[in-house]
C-alpha cells in the first residue's frame, strides 16, 4: 500500500493527514487513513510578538517528533510539511525549522501566501463545478485568507490576504488589508454574473455540519447569517456547552463567520459550497501529481 502524508502547520492548529493512494481508471486517488489535529495556536505568538515563545517551539518540536513517529509506523513513502502564516511572521521561523530537522528529522517548508493558494487549488475542486457559474473560492485560516476566482472552471485570479481568525481575535487585522481585499474582490468579480462561493477550512466545515444541510448542497447566505447570530448570541463558555464546540473552535468560529459573510456581501453571493478539503488535502494531491 502506497501512503503519503501531509503536515499543515497553521496559525491555529497543526495537522497530520496520512492518506492511502490507489490507482483508478482516471489516474490516482486517495483515501484518508488518519488525521491528527493539535491546537497549538502558534498565531498568538507570531502575530503579537513576531516570534514563537520557547514553550510554543517546544510544543511544536514535540508534535513534529510524534508526527514523524506516526509516519514511520504507517510506512509513509512521501511527505510534504508546510508552515503558513504564523511561521511566515515569526522572526525565529528559520531557527525553529533547523531545530525540527535536528530533533524530529523532518524537512519543513515555510510557504508564501501564493504557494498556499496554489496548493489548496491542487484539490481541483473546479472539476466538480458547474461551468455556467463563476465561483469565488474562500479558504479562511488563522492568519490568512486565500481567495481564487474561477470562470468556466479555470482560475483567473488568486491572492492571499493577511486576514485570519487568530489575527482578528488578537486585533492584529488591519483596516487597509480589509480594504485591499474588498477592492481586489470587487475588481475580479465585477463582470461576473451568478457568482457562487466555495468555502474551505475547519470553521466552514463545522458551520456546514451545524446547518444540517444535505451533503453536496450549498449553504445559503441566510442560513450562515442565522448561524452566526445564534453563535454570537452566546458567550464562549455557552458555545462550548450548548453547541458542543471544542474550546479552540468556539472562539475562532465567530471571526471566521465574519470573513465569509463579509465576502459574500461584497460579491452578492447567495450560496456557498463546502467541499471539506483544505491545505492538507491539497498537499496530498500535489504529491500525487508530482510523483505518480
């Protein structure tokens, strides 16, 4: 059995996805075998202090060692480990990478926003899109939001913005970045009719599950707004107890809603599809493209 692994070191959580690769009539596909998520919250250090504290570095190194051991046990033949927004902003990012290499024997790559958008695009969601519609693809993370515009199943523009859930919670999002994002979205969707949304990231996946919408159907703007109002009407503690949210999901879900709702308002998007894929899935697809 051929196995690949993806490590996604995000601003909120760190993930390991181990996938079984199989040959199909159309090429290769993968099945998720194991997914481990550790809520390290690297963004809190990176966005406020612009460096990772010794405690966070230790936690990250231990997590990477555990991931490496798991990959060995599962006999993973290829992997790619990518760090995003928080590590991009941490001044000691390069030191941390060296330490992870020394202790855990893992090669880690800090990726720029555009490469992050390209890896997410490797999921090729466009293959399942309606060619008659145009789409705004929104991937919301802890430190950044990646946007892509699809017309006739082709990406015509994509950009990464330093707006994310942890950044907003830490009051590190800037008005001018929001304005840049608004202008970019307006410019790249102004001539498009019938724009639908595609949303990826842990928060929109959770919101979709909470909506009780049928798999494959989109989430409406009104339903998303309703969920937001419902969640926002409760305290953090209540969101954990009433909605059964994990503590590290209960706070970030509010700013995530705000990002999706704002982008849908700017573009007049009434519906958003939630395909349940993210950066880790994109990494697996990229490994398949590059190696098979």
